[in-house]
C-alpha cells in the first residue's frame, strides 16, 4: 500500500517518541494500528466489491450470449419442424381418399358387448349351480 522503508519508519518512531512522550506513545501507536487495520479492511472490501461487479458484468454478458444462442436454436428447430410438417401435410393430402385403410376398423363397442353378454351368461350358470347345490369342476390349465 505505502512504500515505507525501515529507515523512514525508524525516523517517524523517533519523532513520535520525542513529540508524544513515552507515556502516550503506546496508546497512540495502538490507535494508529487500529486505524490502519480499518483502512486495510476498507480497501479489501472495495476490491471485493469491484471484483463482484466485474463478475456480475461477465455473468450478464454470458446470459445474453446464452439467450441469443437459445433463440437461434429455437428458430432453427422451429423452421425444421415447419418444413417437416409441410412435407407431412403434402403426403397426407396425396393419400387422402385414394385408398382403403390397411386394416378394417375395429368395432370395439360390439366386442365389449359380446364380452359382457358372455360374462352375464357365465354368472347366471354359476348362480344356478349354487341354487341347485351343484359343484362345478375346477378348471385345470394343464394336463397331468
């Protein structure tokens, strides 16, 4: 911070001893030391604030670079998707109404209705067997 040599410090201490005297010199030296410590802490805080501001500016620059890169990527992806959508639409329009579907359309309502009727018939048989106190044979899923 300051460029004091040993000889300059010795001359300053000798002058302080003569001016202040041996009784007040320790108190004044302690006070000067405290002031110098506060000054060093203040300088350190200022340096840290300056470094933080520089880092903050670097981060802001980085953020703007990242957002511009993200916008460029988004626009390129959007243009690619739009091109693919246009090709798909043109292919879909060329196939519309020209041919039959590859597989027949499944009537799921009819399939579920048949399953429900089979389940009802099975439940009625089970109920009737219980009323007549018949035991139904257990199903075997494998042959022995």
